[in-house]
C-alpha cells in the first residue's frame, strides 16, 4: 500500500486530534508527493518541465507552437482531468496528481 494511501485511511481509535477531512488530506498527500518522492526521483519541476517542453516543442514545431514549463503543468493537468472523467472520478491518484501539477505549475510560472 502506498504511503499516500495509508495516510488517507483513518484510524478507528479515538485521539485528541480529529482526522483530517478528505479534501485536506488529498492536498497534504499531494504536498508530500511533490516535495518528497517525485522531487527526489525527478528533481524540481523547473528542470523536468523544461525538458518536457523542449521535447513537445520539437514535436509541435510544424504547428508553430512554443510551450513553456507552465504549459507542461497545465497540459498534464488536462491529462489528469481526462483520466478523472474516464473513471467517474473514482481514482484518487488522479486527483492527487492534479493537485500536484497545480502546485508545480504555479512554482514554475513564478520563475518564468
């Protein structure tokens, strides 16, 4: 079971601290993902998204299109939205990734 999934399942024991609501937990898990596993594996979004933009620009060159790193985040968010629509919204990981792309997109947009 993934780390993100484990933190989503609430304990049935009583504690002084109430369990976070599902919206907050998803965003907390997204923050852990983009600041932890993904960042350690792929580095910061600025380098990764720039490389993706360069590859997409090479592919789209004949269409007279030039993308930046923030476009990569937006287009990956659209990919996640498409996946969400095909699963009737029932795939939590797609929602988690969508939140992550939003955070990374804002980060690279501020740097552009």
